[in-house]
C-alpha cells in the first residue's frame, strides 16, 4: 500500500502514467471508470481550503466512492485524541484519507499508523497534488495531444517570492526528481530551507534549483513564471514584515517582459492581487491559473487511481 506524501512517492513512470490518465479523465469526465466503487474516503482538514476540498470531494464521487469531510475541530482530534488512534480507527471505516495539516509530521504520523493510503492535501512543508497538477497544466498548454514529462526537462521554470514556502519546496523537490532547471528569486531571509535540502539528500536527489536575490535575472528568458501568496496559512502574525520584505518580488508587467514571449504564468491560488501579482499579469493571456484550478480535479482523480494500482 502506497501513500502520496511527496511527488517522489511516484516514480517517473508512475508520474507519466498519472499525467496520461489525467488527460484521459479530463477528456472523458462523464465516463470516469469507477475505480473506487464501494469505497469511502475521508477528507480531514486542519486548515481552510476551497480548491483542494471541493476537487477531492467531487473527484472521489466521480470515481464511484463516498467522500466524508472532517475537520480537526469537530472530531476528537480537537480534544486531544492521538493521531495514532485516529489513524487506526479511521482505517477500520475508510479506504483512504486526504489530509491538510500545518505540521508535516501530522501526515507522516498518520501514514505510519494507517492501513489505508494517506494523501497529502498540503502541509506547511509541501503541496504535492498541486505541483503535479501544475506540471500537467504546463505540459497540456505546450502540447495537449502529448503530455510528456520530458517536455518540461528543457524549460526554464521560475518561482518568485517566498522561496522557503510549501509551494517553493514542492517545486524544488519536483525539479530534482523529474530533472528540470528551477530558478527561485526571493529576498534575504526567504531562501530555500535546510529542511528541503535534507529531503533531497534523503531521497538521493541532486538539487536542480538555483536561488537569486535578483528578480530580473530569474525572469530573463523564463518559460514559466510561478508565484504564491506572501503570507501562507499559519504565517498571519508576520503579515506586515513579509509584505515589506517580499515587495520587490512582485510578478508585474515589467518583470514578465523579460520572460520568453509565450511564457506561462502560474499561481496555485488563492491570489492576493496587488501583492505577489498584478491584475494585468494574472488576467493576461499568458496566465493559466484557472486551468490549474480545474486540473486539480482531473490530476487528483488520476493520483487516486494510481494509488489503487500500488
Ligand atoms: N491551491 C489550493 O490548494 O487551494 P485551496 O487552499 O483553496 O485548497
Ligand atoms: N502557500 C499557500 C498555498 C495555499 C494553497 C499556503 O500555504 O497558504
């Protein structure tokens, strides 16, 4: 039995199969194979969510299963029941569990004690379903007939802003696993963390990212420009200092003129217009943010189907 906690939990062959299945599911949405028929899946949220919660709930139903939405506060977790007992007990009812948590150790602890697949729906450390969706969304835009992982291997992918965040970590791990060049641009104090470098080491992966304090250097001839909020869930107390520190890394019209003409703009959403991105960029013709949001549904269905094969 397999979990999906990091993109590295899938081999490159499994990622390619998942991308292909994503395309098939997207083209034939009304004809989804009922891979999870007669199953019940839980969705356990410790944090807010719009896309992840709804796309998983709909996707699980389209795969033929029943989806049960839980949150940490209205279960006994909120009154201190251990993750171990919760994981063991929920495994007696459910066939799988998607979790969104603050501390990443919540997911690893669930995975340690559960006898059902655990899927990471975002932690403070990473967001693997999002990055896999983002890769699909890039490949789909380049060649919808042929979503080949190798296509991304010669692209310049960039990320602007909080490069110590869960989305930056997800891109850093994906770049090393899949093998593409990633340039991260952010201010001093927001560099990639030692925690993500340790993860690469633990997986025996060679880093494929570089970090710069110069946003123009990063944007130059970029194929993909990515950003994310400056204040992630859980960072609200540092809101003021983060907005000041990250101000020079806004993705705006001046910055994107340095990218390749047909660059793609990505943002996992929710966006804070006027902070990490301007309205002109997010509403511009190079922006694929709403395709990304839609593709969460198709990609996650493909991830769940892939987990059934393991
Ligand atoms: N991108 C993303 O995970 O969105 P939600 O927080 O709305 O789930
Ligand atoms: N970095 C953001 C991603 C939201 C989907 C956060 O953690 O709040």
